[in-house]
């Protein structure tokens, strides 16, 4: 499948997921900024894919990233970030998420599993109890403390300032 075909609108995602549900596939949702892809992102999305048959990744919109991370972020546009995430073999579909809170997305699409990294507090993960109330299993995946987009950006900016 062409990478661009993996990036769907909400309506398009509803249509595709309905097909997969009819065939009994277990749907996993993950979400994030994915501003500069690094090995931690790859491990997270690969582990998320292992939680089911199909992985849908919500990439926060530019406006949502500014709300979550502040001015100066994102580095890459939402379209560029969506294309990068869609290019990963572990990812089946990508949706750009305008909300800074993932719970409305979970309520709307009702995946079987919601996967998140253990260290994603700033991304407002849905509470496990609320997920369970909607029949969604929470999968908290091991975090990769050796990689951080924020730290990487700070390092790059610091080396630029040191010229």
C-alpha cells in the first residue's frame, strides 16, 4: 500500500475499520507527536502493533502540538509527520488528530486496545478506567528513556548556538 493511502480522514477511517471489524481483526490505537522520529518511536509503534492485528496511529495536528508542547513545536508539519509514521511497516493507518486529548478519539472509534508509552504524560493519555468503561484494553508499553524528541531538539539547538 502506498504511504499516502494509509493517511485517512475520520470518515475514511470509520469505513476501513468497519471492514476490519467484520473480519474479526483486533484494532490497536496509539497516538503521539512524532516530531522527529527516533528509535524510541519505532520500538513503541512496533510493540503497539504486537498488541493486535491492525495499528492505527493518531498524529497530533500542529495546533494540538503547540498546545501540548508550547511554542517552537512542532518542528515538522502535521503532514510531514503523518507521512513519516505512515511509512513504517508496523503502522496500518494514520489519522491527524486535532484534539490535544485522545479520549474523544477512543470514544468515537472504540478500538480493542489503546497503546501508550509509560512516559507520555504530556500527551494526556486516556485514564485506564475510562478506557475500560468503553471496552478498550489499556496497554502501557515499556518506555525508552534513552530517546526523547525534546532532548534531541535541545541538543541540536545547543550545538547550533555553540558555533
